């Protein structure tokens, strides 16, 4: 950034290339003076932090006054590292240690953090800056979950900087309130809706050029597996031949959201699908795209079928909309309606804590009612066995 003189003696300003303040380039103010016949440059601060050319001039006057009276100038402390330098090192670490080679972290940094904090030093990012980021992201229509992920990334960058001995200052995220996330799926498929959806997915395919060519039921098959096992889309994408054990009727779901492997029970319908799709090589993905590559996202054909069936017609609340992830939610909801325990559902879903599964507890109310009424019957039976005591005279 090029320094330019201001109307104040010895005060210069630099306009940021990326950093913004009130929709304009932020301005950093520097002062210069001579100490022991040497020219000294000193950064005063950014306009966004409350500094101005007038304030910078006052700081310069204080420095000159101190030198005239033989007072020591403030000792220049070592500058804190730039946020971008720590972020770059964090991304390198993330590529080697996080799921997906840190792709999500990189995306969040490039899209939401880079233009805001790239030129800031680690001690120059305040809780107020992060609060302002929250407001701007909300104004841009971004979800509370996205905002929460970005705050978490900033927190992790500061924590790693401390672990690596690169910065020992305060983590500004510790004083920022996280947005409340209300995105838990509430609606699930009824049995009739699930049957209708699977039938539509099987039929929803453009005609092949060759009339005798079989239709690709890949999307139908993945949906059925999720509905019968509670597997996430990503867990199904990761399925390989070596993860399927027909003898024990178990599926090994690897690289899950919790970075752990859990086993799903194979229903007869799932078995038939997998037997028909088994490639030869053990390390081969079961579901691939037309080029034989691993699938990375659910086809938009799923949403098209849902819309065609009118399942989401008039629904505006995201929690009430039916999506591919609703299949996993439906699996758990159906188990709860059958009276299965929260502990069993948690184990089948791969939840680390029961708190994550408690959202299904309201569906087990009939099971709870039977338990309470059973206690009442036991009490009544015991009461009938007790002989009444004669009244005292």
C-alpha cells in the first residue's frame, strides 16, 4: 500500500486494497519523525478502529514532546503475525489432517474471511469486527449455520497459532455469541410418501437411445439404502465393495461425519440392490458417475422428483422441506414410532451423544405412556394383595 501525505506534518495514510470500512477502502495512518538522527516510521492505526489523521498528528506530537524532555519513547513491540499468514499455514495443516483435505475450510476462508481480515494482524481483529461480520453475513442472506462455521474457523486459526507458538494473544471469538441454529429437520416421509417417492425415482429417467438398454436406478437405490439404514448421502458415496459383508448382512460406513466407522444393518431390499451392483475390485466405489468417478453430491434430479410430486408445495420453512437428508431423518423417526429406545436410535445413527437423538423422543410418547400405565397396573395389583388393617378403637 502506497503512503500518501496528509495535511498534517509527518502524518501519512495508506488505503487498503481489500479491507473495507463503510463500503470504502479502509485507511491506515502512519507517522514519521527523527529519533537519534534516524527516521522512524510508526503505524498509528486504522480508520475502522477509530483512528484519524488528527489523532495520528496528536500521537506524533506526544512522541516529539517526549524526546524534547528526555523521556523514553514507547518501546516498539514485535508486530503480531498477519491473519493471512496464519490462515495459510492453517490451510496447509487442514489439507493433511482434516476430512476432505480441508476443502470446506478453504471455501469458507476464500468466500467469507479473506476479504475482511487478510491484511489484518492477529491482534487487530476484535470481537466487534466479528460481530460486524455476523451482521453483514445475515444481511447477505447467509444461514446461521454458515456464520457459525466461519466463526469456528476463525477460532481454530487462533487456537492453532497459539499451539504453534506464533501468537499468544487473546482469541476474539471467545467474546462473540454464536448465532442460534434452528435447522433440524422436523418433517419426515410417511410410509405412503416414501413408497411414492421410490417409485417416482425409479421411473424418473430420460429414455435411452437404445430401447432395450436398462434404466439406471442409481438415485432410487441410494435413496432406498438411506431410508433403510439411516446412512448419510456422503456415507453412501463412500461405499466400496470391501465395505459390504453379505455373510453378516452389515455395511461398514467409513469416513462418517464423526470421522469414525459404524456398521449399518443390511435389509433384504438393500441386499438385493447391492448384489446387483457389485463391481469386481474390492477397492471400487459401488456408486459412481457416468465417467466411473466417485459421486460428490446428490443429483438435482432428486429435488426435481420431490417438486414433481408436490411434497414441498407451499412449504417455506427449511425444516419442513423434504430433502435427501430427510430419508435419514425418516429412518430414525420410524424407529421411534415403533417404540425403539433413544439409545438404540443413537447407535444406529452414529450419534456421539444422546442429546443429538433427543429430537426423536417426542415420537416415543406412546411407548412412554405404556410404561407409565404399566406402573399403574402394577401398583393396583399390589394394592389388591394388601389386607385392610382394622381401625383402632
